[in-house]
C-alpha cells in the first residue's frame, strides 16, 4: 500500500496533489495562521504590551493573581464553511455565565466562510481579524493578556445524549470531562465533510455538471464550495424527491461504516440516540420551510416532518418558491429541496431515527433572563474555564 501510494504521488502533478489534499491543508493551516496572526500581527498594532490575546491559555485570569478577580472571559472562534463567527463569554468562579451588557454572550458573524478562500489559507485566516478586533473591545484591557482564545474549524458536529459503554475499549469518541469536581462522560464525534454545504457539493458532483434531480425546477447556475465551482441545472421535468433521496443516501455511505459499536451511525460514529437536540442548519431549514415558528428558539418536530416539507418544496418551481418561501435567501433557494431531503435522510438513514421520534430543534437556550446560542463554542468555553479552575 505504501509503494502504491508513493507511485501515485509521483505520477501526479503538484497542482493535482494540492487539489487532492486542499481540505486537509486548509484544516491544518488555517488555525495555525490564525494563531500566528493573533500573536504577531495584532500586538504589533498596539501601543501597550499588555493589550494582547494569548491563544490556548488554559487558566483563569485570577489564578496566581494577588488580587482575586470574580470573573473570566473566553473568546471562541467558530470558523465554519458557511461563515466565520466569534463568541465572547464571561464566567464567574462558579462557572455561571455573567452578562456582558444586556446579553449573556457577545456574538459577531462574517460571511462567506473559510471555504471561499480555500486556495489561500493566509487570506482565509486574515478574514477573521475583524472578528478578533470586535472581541478585543469586549474584554477589559487588564484581562486581555490572560484571556483564552480558542479556534475551531468546523463542518458538522454531533453529540449523542447517551454514550456507549466505556468498558469495551473501543469507544474512542467517549471523552471524560471534569466540571467543578464532578466527572462526566461525553460522547463526541465530528462528522467532517457531512455538513449541509459539503453535502450539496457531493450531491452536485454526482451529476458531473449535468442536470440534478435535487435542484428546483428552472434554475441554472454555479455552486461554489471549497474553492471548486460546480455547474448546477435542474431536470427539465422538475426536481424529484425520490431521485434526490437516492443521491443523498449515497453521500451518507451508510453501509460503508467502519464503526465497531453496537449502535452505529453513518460516518463511523456510535451510541444510542433517544433524546435528540438538533441545531444549526436543521433549525434554519425547518424555519425557512415553514415547519416551525421562527420567532421561537426551541421547537418539537419529527423526522417525517422534513420529508413532508421536502415533498412540497421539491414540487415547487423556482419562481413560485421565491414568494412561497420568503425566508430563504436567493443563493440558497435553489437547494431547498436538496437540503430538506438530505436532512431527512441523515436523521432516518444516518442516525437511525424512527419517522415519528420526537426531536428538539434548538436555536437558542434560555439561561436566567436571556437567550444564548445553542452551539458548540459555549461548551468549549466551559471546558476551558473548568480546566483552569
């Protein structure tokens, strides 16, 4: 296998090799460049040597300080494919969230995401500097030197509510965490390249620049992802939900899993899935398709609801969809059929949920008298602060 890999490498051109590994290069190089920019570029623009961020410092600002401080800040970057975001949290010594002004977190977002500059990681990293400057203004000057900055380059993450048995030695996704002296076991598995935007690219790639059954009738255009442009056109007969389901199933590769657990999901994950809390694109698609009230941060639905919504959307022409689904942006509207089909297939065929199993869609969660984004950066921030304490 090693010889064959080397022979293939020699037969490839440099450009082909870079293109083949551009995803890996981006995932590795972007966080490194971001950290370098934080440590090198930003301090150079400051007049005070104390006015800097230090990346991955895992200790509270009051640790070792002669004067005990009652709060600590954490800055978390979510550098995703659809957009780049920064979250700033403030905690007291009991790990309770504290208000920053009127909110429990400060949140800023920039679009497009890192994938728009996949061919130039340095430019991709520099796009995060405006977010860093926003975060810097939130953290008091005397606490910036010891405020942790976490960077996550993400595509899609899933966290199971119930973990597999830790005793068999095969559960590599089971993470032990200690919060305020209490030990927890959290099942965490990252489904890289199975996010909604990446799935679009894979489904379109199957058509080889020809007509695709997942695209709304009447659309012709280009979809860009990861530095690659995909020609997009709908079937002359209109989109087909059943044919689209066939393509989505191939993307999930359900029968190709190398999972060693008793209850496997697609992509090699395992674990039972009784209580499902689903966020991100699932919530957005449901709101856009009219499945839920977009003004409410939490909603109860069933997987079958996504299928029924897909049936309605896939039977709609693009021109009609513009007025029927006004919450969907023009760049996403042609793919609404595809998105709903993929999400339905992911829930039922990927995670093995029953059609009528109740799942909870979450945009924000209520904490005290405010709402906070239901996203992984909050958990990452809690981990940092807990490790420091």
